[in-house]
C-alpha cells in the first residue's frame, strides 16, 4: 500500500485532479469519489474528471442520487495545464480506455493488469482485487477517515457492480471491505440504484443484441447497434453471459470512430489476454480474467465509414475471426493437457 501521508507531502500542488477511465462505470466513479474523500480528510482539494459521457444507466443514477461531483474534461480543459498533478483511479496511463489529459500522472490506484509499464511517483495496482473501490475503501479504513453515508454507499455499489454481486473475480479484500461497508450504507439507496439501470432507449440495444446473437463453441457474439453507450455494452455482455450455452461473450457496438468491444468470461479463458491478442495490430484492449474491453478504430479513406455497411461487415467478420482464433488456441491447449493427463 501507499503511505498516504508521505504521498501528500511529495505532491507539489494544493489541488489535484482525479481521473477515471473514459465513460466511467460505477466502480471508477466510486473509487474517484472515495479517493476525493480520503484526500479531503488529509486537507487536500481535488476535482474528479473524466472523458466521455455519464448520462444513463447505473453510472448516471449513482452520480445523481449520491450527488457525486464529477466533471467532463471539456468543461475544465483550460484549467488542466501541463503542471497539474493527476491521480488515476481504475485505469492506467496508456490504456485504450483513457485519454492522455494535460498534466503529470503522479499516482495510480487500479485493479487491472498492467500491459504498458509506466513510472508513477506512487502506485497501488492489484490485479487480484475484484474492484478498485475495495482498494480505496481499505485506505479510508486504514487512515480512520470518517465515512459519510453517500461515500460508503458509492463504494459498496462499486464493489457490487464490478464483482457481479460478489460472484466474479472476488478477492478476500473485496469480501472484507464489503462487510465493513455494509452497516454504513443507505440500503434503500442501494435498492434504488439496482432498479435504475435501464431506460426505455436501452431496451432497443438489448433487442439489437438479442436479434444478432450467434454462438460458436460456447462464445456468444452480439451487436448492440449504433453508438450504444459504453457502460450499456458491458451490461449487455453481462446479461448474455446468463445463457446456458455461453462461457464467453464478445459484444460490440458500431461507433462513429470505430468499433467498441466488451468481453466477458467464466474464467476458462483470460478475457484480458484474449482481447489484447485478438486486437493486436488493428486496435487495442485489455482487462481482467473475467471482464475486458477493446476498441478498433476505422482505418480507411472512406467518408463516414460507419455508414458503409460493406466496410463495417468486413471489420466485424475480421474481429470475430480473430477472437475465434485466439479462443480456439486456449481450447486446443486445454485438450492437449487433458490428453497428456490421460497418457500419464
């Protein structure tokens, strides 16, 4: 763990920026909110900043109901000069899902695997932990920072979402923190958040995904339609994982600048590794053993490629072929290991 008192002593600015990944999900928002509360308890001011949108689903409901002060980069970009100091949460510099904002990324708190080595002044990166909210909450408890009900509720909700209600990628820390937070939260608010994840417009994305479902060797592919919000793509990917014929999902949306992908796995394959390998040379991605994401930008002189059905279909076919190939390698390795066991 980071020595927070030493860290604050070595921060040059009296005000810092806490950056989440683009289109932040509940865990990213909760982690940032919890970190802001921790820094405030140590006398340091901060602003939570992100790129993209937080305008629907669980992320939006969380921000609105818990009054979380989070601002979009374009609204404050004039303030963010090269000399500001940035604390990253639930993300790492160089990842595909985070923009490089002006300033110096001096601190990083994350629970995703590291794909690009970056030097920070201070970092606490624990891929074995299911939610970044658990890491931030651990610091709040360690440094005896009094938790108000909104911060506690946000952190517990972040853990619930990222671990799929303590069923996915859960570590002992996630369990310990969940139960420490439980008596401090607004339980009615948690219920309200659980019931505020879908809008009427979201149903169209579910319909598109369901109508496009194709399953190959227990991997299900689905298209959520045009410009589906990124958190919603992830939610639909989780939803499709409930199919009894599915061990993995590759769910995508056609965006104006490329194709956004969400991948889920029961753990038989490493989702983060598969995304990184499948998109090598055409895009980028990464994540956990159970959940990951990626992005493939358009690389063509065609005007408005997202409206060119032939071009889009070729991209989708190539992406699906790449995933089939990489996942097939994992299945083949498993079969070879089983043969060796039988022979021995």
